[in-house]
């Protein structure tokens, strides 16, 4: 794989963390940092692609009512059975985080 030289400024504590990782794993700091940069870039590119797909769906009129999403999430255990979207809740109408794993 072809490589290019670049430089970035990192806080001292980040450099020290990567030095510790390098010593513990027997890998170079450079290899560890390249892996980390690659993982973050891939994740962000995937997130952007999902956002763009979602926007295309919205613009194309393919939407789902939030109530239907909540029902499905409750069924799948993503939201607790008592999760509510009611604006009359005693906490000022804010949706509560009642995820099962929260």
C-alpha cells in the first residue's frame, strides 16, 4: 500500500496513550494511529451515507409516523414498554430516556 507522510498535532496525553499501546502491543504508534483514523473515517462515511439515504427517503415521501417507530421499538425491546411521547409529562414535556439498556 502506498503511503504519504503527513503530520498532526496531538495533545501530550494522546501521544502518551499511543506510546503505552505501542509498547503493550508491539506495534508502532504510527500503525495504531492509522488504524484509529481509518476506523473513525469509515464510521463517519457510513454515518453520512445513512443520513443522505434518510434525506432521500424524506424527499421521496417515504416516511414513517413517530408513533409507529415507538411501537416497533417497544416491541423489539429498544424502548421500555412505558416510554411515552406525551407532552403532558411532569418533566416539562421532554421525552424521557427509558431505554431498556440505559
